[in-house]
C-alpha cells in the first residue's frame, strides 16, 4: 500500500512539474486536434497572441495563422501524421491583427485512437530583422561594387583618351569674374552652360565646378557629344541591354546613370541634333 501511495505521489509531482514547465516556457505551446481546433494553450501563447486561454480554446489554427486554410491544413496534417514531427516557419496573427513571424515545431500525438498535435512556436521577429538588415547591407555592397566597376571602366576610357590640362592659372579681371561665378554655382544643383571658343578651357571650368561642389567625391562623367553617331545617342546617354542592337554584346549603363550623385559634363552639346535634344 505504501509503495502504491508513493508511486501516486511521484506521478502527481511529475504531472505538476510538467504543467509548470509548459506554463512557464518562453515558447508558445498549443495543443490542438486534427481539425486544428485549439484545446489548450500556455501563458506565452496567450501573451503573444493577445487572448486569454478561455478565448483561445475553441478557436482554430486558421484563426491565428492567416496563411493556413482547409487545403493547406489537409496537406500539413498528412505530412505530420507521416513524419510525426515537422519544423517550419509561419506567421501568427494577434487578436489586434498584428502579424509576426514564428518558427514552429509540431509533434504528432495519438491518444485513445484520436489524433492531436502539440505545437511549439517561437517569435523570430528580431532574427528576421537582423537577416533583413544583413540582406539590405549585402545588396548595398553589391550596388557599390557594381558602381565602382562602372566608374573604373569609364575612367579607363578617359585615361586612354589623350588629355592635357592642369589647374586654372591666371589673374586677369575676366578670369577672376569666371572664378567668382564658379564659387556661386558650384554649391548648388543648378545646371550650368559653359560657352566659349574651342581651346578656351571650357572643360577646365567644368572640372573646377565639380571639384568645388558637394558632388566632388563622385565621378565627373564627360561625354563628347560631337563624337557620338546619331543612332547611338540614346544608348550612350541612357544605356542598353545585351542584344538591344547589332554590336550590343553586353549590358551597358548610360552616362546619366553613371553620373548619379556626381557631375555630367556634356561637351559640344550643341552638336546634338535638335530632334534628339527634346528627349
């Protein structure tokens, strides 16, 4: 008799410990039947979903998982019956309609010939946020790398094109007037029209404006409009994709995109045909 009493007490304590562990678990624990009807829920589940246990009992998994429906439930239960335990990511919805990502482990249970499941779920919002930030940072790095490759290609083209110019040197009244105008326009985002005869240093002025502007840390892209064939103006300015026309063997970024956040210098802009200038 004493042994029986001792065994009953031990079993009772084990059950109390199990209940205590379930209730105090940081993970949401929900006990439901094969139809998804919730039969039991611990404190974490109630807290995360915004219900009391009495309110949760009788609801279905579809009430707290917006992605679950009759079709997906039948597929889920078939897989759970076969595998006995499955893990996956899902989305839970609170009483107020707020959705948050969760990692779920569902375990198949059979009691007296009836099928049930115990599902453990953990809020992974913080982890998802970190993953999204890492992915965003990775994309930004890839974009910067691509931009650097494009600028490298452009600078290589500039290097192989003979150029000979230095800083602006001189103290004439006319030059001082130009320098004052440069100081006025450089800090702004205004477009500037530089006019003058060939050889008077229009490109030097453009470089000086760029070097004194907030865009100086980005590329100054020069386009000699007079040297571009008429049929290639749009491709040169706006870019093209591989195969867009004969000779387009790869994607090419247009000068406008290449000069993004920098300066675009359109040399000999007056040579662009009038019907194309409007574009």
